[in-house]
C-alpha cells in the first residue's frame, strides 16, 4: 500500500520548483495588476480593481479574445486533420516507415526564427516560390500578398503554425494508434467490415482519450502562441492578428501600461485555468462512463 506522506515527499522538490518558476511570477503579476505601474523598474500606487474594470470594459480586450478563440479553433481543426492523416499513414507497414517516423518531427524542432524566415521568403509576393507556382498552376493570375489582408493574414498564420506543430500531434496520435490491439482490426476484416467502418467503429472511439488530452494541451499551447504571430505580422494588418499575447506585449512595451498588461495576463490565466479544469473534469467523466 502506498504511503501518502512518502509520495508527497517525493513530489515536493517538483512542487517547489513549479512554485518558484510559475507561482512567484504569477503572484507578482497579480500584485502588479492592482497598481498603476507604467514602465518596468518604476513604482506605482494601489488602484484596486480599476485596471480590471478598464480591461473588461475595453472593446480591444474582447476583440483580441475573439481572435484568440478563432486562432485556437482554426489551429485545432487544421492540425487534427493533418496529424490524423499522417498518423494513420505512419501506422501502416511499408519500407522506410521508421525513417519517416523520425523525419516527421523535424518541422517541430526547427527554431521559430528559422521557420519565420523560410515562410516569409516562400510567401513573398516579390521573389517567393509560392506565387510563381500558383500562377503556373492557373490558381491565380497575379502575385498574392498573403499577409496583406485581414482574412489572408490570419489564414496564413494558421497554416504556418499548424505546419510547425502538427508533427507533435501526429506522433501523439500515432502512440495512441499503436495501443489499439491489432486483433480488433483482424476480427473486423473477417466480419467483412470496410476500412471506413473499421475507422469509425474501432480507431476513432479508441483514439478518443488521446484526442481529449491533445485537445486540452493543444488549446493551452495555441492560446499562448506569440512568437510566430509577432515575427510575421506583429498583430497586423489593422490588428487582424492581434491575439491576447500580442495585446499583452503591445500594452506593456509599446503602450507603457505595465499594470494593465499584467491585468490582461491574469485574466487570460484565469480563463485558461477554468478551461483546463472543466475539460479535465469532462474527460474524467467520459472515461468513467466508458
């Protein structure tokens, strides 16, 4: 029988590390949100809930929240379809499958700056490779500015971010697929089940726990993406890609309203923690029902 005190003793170092790395900065942000500090290193007076009232009543905050929600949903849909297709392919037996499983992770480990430089060059309207290929294929008749309009900028960012992160999701799905007993597929083939029925009756239901975990982790990661958006569009054009992380950065370091930025950070953290809690409870209830 496990000794609870001994178990707690073993996890205490990890808890102390998390408290120092995550808990202390979060506490500092909460304290800062009740002040009126404008620049790092300066002192401010206590203003109570004024910053929270200002942020919650700001249209800019809710507009950025809406863009963040759109960003998360779009990334989830694109990455799921891409990752599921690749995972199903890599779960098959064919020559070089082990090499393919290794190389698929390369786009995930490439540094963000390198990814940005590559895609900015590829999508450039003057010298990039994508526009000439689309013109030759007859898809377009003139070069397109992928970051020039509000709709195309967000769609392009979703595509680039999904391209970078779908290998990680694909590997997690592949791990879930490998845990499905092969006897189930063999029995289904003997019974005459088609490939679609095997997928809908075996693969998809048994992959649900993995998809739920990926949904929670993916949402938290996508919501906090800043580097790709800032390096490619800096929140433009016309704030079309200004998600909450971008708004926090601009408020703190371009608007010189550090306490207001801390307030947005605290509110964002509360929203994400609430989502994680509700999603975890839903996942637990689903597993118990199953």
